[in-house]
């Protein structure tokens, strides 16, 4: 598909702007989620800017690493945050096409998410701590359970669009083919389920499990390293959510950049994110955390939705 606003297949200034904008507002949306939780529990709770205050305090403190830790532990916060920034440059946020042009490909994004999960898990195993080891193993198991759901759901959307380009998928969904309605609805539900799990919300916060594992893989981090890691985790939640919204709710995203269209698209993108974060907080605070051994039984429901989406595409084809 042709996107006239792209220059040489990419719009890298917009890609950088949207990536660092998502990085800047990620703690704000995390703070909004904390405020929602407090209100639903009839508590006053922290302010919406509390995440920024925590970040500022952590930056002033010394980072201490376990004696048994190695390069994987020390580099993980920066690799995780950097990988998510790369993904953020490729997402369709205010435009229908990916600002990175041909680099905004579904397969590339899925691989980058796998790399982010890998470095997160391997860092927990690099400390010699029991808590971080258990948290890392749970994170790896959860990845095995949820990534096939996300991959299959997005792949079905790509089959409907006839391309793995993020822009092509968003454009196809925007013009909603009636003949593929059931397929896209099932694929969207499967991806919504996988997105919720990837955001690490209850009842799927298995790796962190504050009550028993003391933040799991994050236990041994402190100071500036913990600050970068917290920013990265907030960014991951926003990036995963924006990937889902950009592909399955692309209304408001533009295919021609003008000042008015761009401003409108930015406002609509923020509104969509706020509504989505509100709904996520509503669900999270309405459920209790699952036992780890029961997680696989629950995730089968999401995989079933993705499989039904594939079957409906095959039947319709």
C-alpha cells in the first residue's frame, strides 16, 4: 500500500518523537493505574505523579549488585528499555503506517518482544538469588503460554490484511472487511487477552508476586538501575497496549500528515490509551491472583480464541 506522507519509506523523526513521548508518559499512565486501584479500594492512595517522584528518588541512590551477578544482571535494565524503545518507533500511534516504513513489520516486533522477555528472565537467573530465580522461571513459563496467543492472533490479522506490515494491518482493520468480521473479532479478542497478560496485571502477575517473591526478578535491583527498570516496565505496558490499539482500533490515525490532522490524531491516541488503561485497571481490581499452576488452564482460553479466528479465516477463504 502507498502512504504518501512517507519519505523514502520511513518517517524517522516521527518515530523517534513517538518513542520518547511514550517513554515520557509511561510513568504517568502507571500512576493513573495506581490512582484507579486506590479509588476502587476506597483509599486515597498516591498521586498520579508518584511514579515520577519515585524515579527521581531512585536516580539519587546508589546501585548495588549481588556479588554473584554478572553482565546479564547489570545490562538488563538498559537492554530491556532500549529494546522497547525500538519497538515503540515502529508502532502505528498517530499514523496508519509505521513511521519506520518497511521496518515496521509484525515479525520483527514479535522477535523484539521475545528478546525483551529473554533478557528480563536471564537477568533473574544471573544473581544467585532464590527469589529472582523463581521469578525468572515463572516469567519464562508465562512467555511460553502467552506468546503463541499473541503471535497467532496477530498472524490471523496479517492473513486478513494480506501482509505482515503493521500499516497494512491497521489500514485493513480501519476499512473493516465485512466478510472477515468474525475472524477479526476473534483475533482481536485473543490479542486483547494476550495484551492484558503481557502487561503483567492481576491475576497474571506471576513473576512479580509481591506477597511471596518480593517483586521476583526485580528483588536485587536498586538505585539508578531499578529506576531504569521501572521506567522500562511502565514503557512495556504502554507499548504492548499501543500495539493492540494501533492495529485493532486504528480510528483517528492519519494517512496524510498535516498540522491539524496530526494534533487530532495525538489527542485521539491519548484518549484511547486513557480509556484502555481505565478498563485494564477495572479488570485488574476485580479479580484475585491465580495460583501459578492454574495459569496454563486459563491461557488455553485465549489460544482457543486465536485458533477459532484461524479456522474462521480458512472457512471464509
